[in-house]
């Protein structure tokens, strides 16, 4: 499961470096408290067991309704990775940020950066290029 967290889309907007944290009380017979941290951007291989435990929380529901927190299956993201679109100016902000996070093509990201003037898009592209070139993608 892939989880995408965009703190800048929440209301009020949060800093792009923000993260979410959840403490999960132990289940019956256990003694260990689990802590889940969701960093901004794409979290790949997010545990479905953890998702089942947090998806009904009010903050999660609110962030999902705003588009600041999105769940994606593995297949659609693979399709998005292969998208070769000349520019993303006409795509809404949430979808544009999703395309940027799913892209591993530095040349494509540079083309998008040259043609789009939205600050949030430019910042997301710069962050994604850095992540891909440093091997953190």
C-alpha cells in the first residue's frame, strides 16, 4: 500500500516537512505500544494492519477529505511512473504533486519545472529530484 501525505494541502496548510504521528495502544495480551510516523511525501509499503488501525480517526478522515492524505494501490502508481506528459500546468495541484512524487525520471521533472510557475509544484519537483539523485526515491 502506498500512502501520500501532502501537509501543504491541509487546512490550515502545514509546512511541507511536517509529519503525522500515531501511538497505537497494545492489543489484548500484548504489552508493546506501536508508534506510526507518516512523513510528508510518498510512503511506500505502508502496513495495511497499521492503516486499518488509523483509518477511522477523525484527523485521517479530515485529511483524506481535503486530499492531503491519499491511499494508492501499487498498480496505478506504476502506470503513473510511465506518464510522459510535456507539462503539468493544466493539472490541478493535488494531481500534479502526485505525478511528481511518482516520477523517477529526472529529465521529465526538469521539463515540468521549466514549464510550471506554481511555487508548490516547483518546490515539490526540486525535492523529488534531490530524492531521486541521492537514492532516497
